[in-house]
C-alpha cells in the first residue's frame, strides 16, 4: 500500500495511506510518521476483518485448505 508523506510548515511530518480512508498520522520525524502510518493501517485492516468487511487489497492473500 502506498504511503504519501509530506512535511508541514510547523516541521511535523504527515503520512497517509490513501487506500485506507482515515489512515492519516503525524510524526516528529519522517520515519516516525511512516511507522505510525504502517501501524495504523494494520490496525484498520484487522478491525475490518473482525467486522466481516471486504478488503479488496487483500484478495488472494489467504488460502483456506479444504
């Protein structure tokens, strides 16, 4: 998943995972913003799976043995 990142005027970094609405975070450094975005994206995906929501980005990732 693509992470878009940019630096704000106040020096903070903002990172957004555009494939997952609502996954947008701030960090004091570029690396911190990226790490926070990755962590939040994983939490958002796990929440969707727990609630039975479809996640097209994960189609084909899991296979269930018969």
